[in-house]
């Protein structure tokens, strides 16, 4: 029995069939480097308490729910992107 693919999965399947995906030369090293980068980036060793408007808090929680992540993670991610210059305006 074959499982139905969603649109995203169908796109990936099509790309694989067209040989658009290439193997990584040193997969173990790449995975190790990515894990280290993720661990270093997401290391949370400091606490911060702030006061914000109730409406902003509700909007943060709504956006986090849409993204499927805790609102604290969303706030941390936005702040990280801002201070590293990676937060871009549309």
C-alpha cells in the first residue's frame, strides 16, 4: 500500500527522479559540523526578563502557534537574527 504524498513531498520525489539531488562527499563530517553549529547557535545560557504589551504577547503566541514552536523560541530566534544582521525586512 503506497502512502499519498503531499505537494511538498511530490516536489521532492520529482526532483529525485530528475537526479537533481546530489550526495554529500563527506556526510559524517557535514552532519558533525551542522550539529556543532546548531548546538552553538541554540545554546541558551543566559536568562532575560522583559515587560511587553499584552497585545504584543498575544500576537507573539499566535505567530508561534502558526509556526509550531514555543513563543519563547520564536522570540529568541528573532532576537538572534536581529543581532547577527540576518533579520531582513520584506
